[in-house]
C-alpha cells in the first residue's frame, strides 16, 4: 500500500523474480518511473504501470499479489499463466478516455499450439463467485523475448495472463495453407494487373459499362490481396500506427470488394432479368452512382465504427494468422461492421444468382421452342461458365470461410478466395471474345509492322548489294 502525492509520486509496482517459492520483503518495489530495466524477465515477474492521471490528486493505492490462483480457480477452459494482481486506487475504478493500466506479466509456462495467451480480469458475481473475462483488456506480446508481455485494461480489478483454447491445424497444414495463400494472392495480383493493362491499352474496352464495373471490383480485390500478403509476412506485436492502418485498409478493401460484387450482381440481374431497365440512365451516371455507393459505403461503416468505438482496431485477432496478429475489430464491432454487411450482400447475391440462372435457362428453352438455330452444346457450356463465375464472385468462397475451422473448408476457403482476381482475368480477358480480339488485333498488328519493316530492310539491303 502506498500514499501517493507530489512528494511520493508512485505510479506502479514491481514484483521481483525470485528462485524461492515464498515472497520476501525485497520482492516488491514501488516505482515512480518505469523503464525496460524493470521489464526484463530476469528481473521481474510482474510490473504494474498506472496512468499519469493517478497522480492528479493525493490518494491511496493498494496492490495485492497472489502467490497462486487457488482463489480464482474455477472449472472452465481458462488457465491462469501468471501471478494474479489486484489493484485498487482510492476513489477511482475507471480511467479517463484513452487511458489504460498496463500490467506486464511473466508467463509461468509457454503455451501449447492449441492455446493462446490473453489478458483476463476477475469479474465478480452477486453471489460472491466470479469468472475470468477479457472485456476491456487487450494482450500485447513483446517483440523482445527478454521483455515482459503487456496487458492493457481500461479499469481496475484483479488481473492475470490467461490461456484460452483455440482450434488449430497441424503445423504441416498451416504451412501448406500459408503457401497456398501466397500463391493464390500472387496469381490474383498478376491477373488484376493484366486486366488493368487491358483497360489502359483499349479505350473502347474501358468505355464499356460492364467492364468499368469489373475494373472497380479488380481494384478492390487487388488491395485486399496485397493486405493478405502483408498480414502473412508482417508480425505486429504492438499497437503501432502501421498495425492499425493495415487493419483499416484490410477492413475497407474487404467491404469494398463485397459492395462491388453486389454491383456486379445487380448489373448481371438487370442485363438478364430486367433488360428493359438496363439503359434507363446514361452510362456515366450509372458508373458514378455505383462508385459512390461501393466506395462510399465502406467509408461510412468504418467511420461510424470509429466514432462509436475509437478503440475498435485495438482488439486484435491474436495468433489467427500464420504470422501472429493483426489489428482488426473484435466482438460486437466485428459482427456489426464486418459480418452483418457481408451477410446481407451474400444473401442478395445468391438471390440474384438464382434469378439470373433461371432467366438464362428460360432463354435457352425459348430458343429451342422457337426452333432457332442454336448450338445446344455451346449454350450449355455458356450457362455452366456463367453459373460457375457468378457463384465464385457472388460469395461462395466466403461461405467456406464460415466453416474454416474444418480443415477441408479451410483449404477450399484459402484456394477460392485468394484466386478471385486471377479468375476474373480468365473470365474478363481470356473468356471474352471481344477482349481476345482486342489483344489479337494489337499483337498481330505489331507483328505485321515488324514483318513489313524487316521486308523493307531486306529489300533495301539487297538493292545496295
């Protein structure tokens, strides 16, 4: 216990590392300033760092360090992996906005692969019992193995580092999934760059309304693929600006991709089902409306999230990627800002898909009944191709993601999601006759010019000789 005032500006407590099982007098030290020397694993078992606002008024601070977790040991999945520390500040339970208490813990044992480390606080129930909760706390793994890990919490109570079970695949499967992710994203980036090159090379191609919609989707998928690769290779061990920025860009590109998929679905629906409305507006107006909606809606969602909960990107997906962690919304923010809009778009896309396939099938039947000269095989292939692409682009891979805790679904999700950009290239460029003709005429034109030039050069040389 310490009385804090201007003459005794205590901001924390250090529990020294000792080889003996019992606490001794020199095991505890009140701190007025905290540095990396105090946070060394060889020096300390735990360090408490209170925010500066604690020193605003004279008050009493008490710390209780429990030798073990017997008083907090309840049946459940959580396992305490550090000292349990209780912190009480006179007339203070929560801090000012943006302030947190930092508790640096030395873990008692390294977690197994099927366990992840987290921060927990003891939440008391009315009957006097309690349970370990993670709400309002976040875990920051030290990027220096000799420095203690950090728990940040926005309130005061009993704290500890806890181990939480998590579903994991074998190391071999995780490595294969990582390699597949890199290969798939690289293929997508390559395919999207070729689509952008096509748009840059052929003005008439990029002037087409449908192609402009596809191009916008490609841009969103390009940013998303780059973010996936960054997450695989980067390891964010603290809440840096780059970590939060990566999370925001990933969130934005994911939502933008889905909103452009929605635009693709609406465009395909209009072209096949509601044909009479297809050209109700001028093309430039339609592109502008689609762009404002698809690029603007994600900005609106993220802005509302940041206004309602400024710390949304502080909660990270701890150890859910091959490289470790990345900053991303969690808990309710994850459901409202990620899952809810994606679920809505998936429902609309799949409804559109069934309407489109019904319209294509009806069109085929009408042609047959009208005895038009239609090649049945080509028509069937066309229907299958359209159906295959629409299912991929309208969200089937993300359905696999809902079941990615299963190894088969995880493989399907990884393969189908990461190659979406390359699939677009095959569909838009390779699978479209007009686009192929663009490239054929361009390449053949260059070859012809080279041939003519060489012929003239040869003739000229012959005449000189």
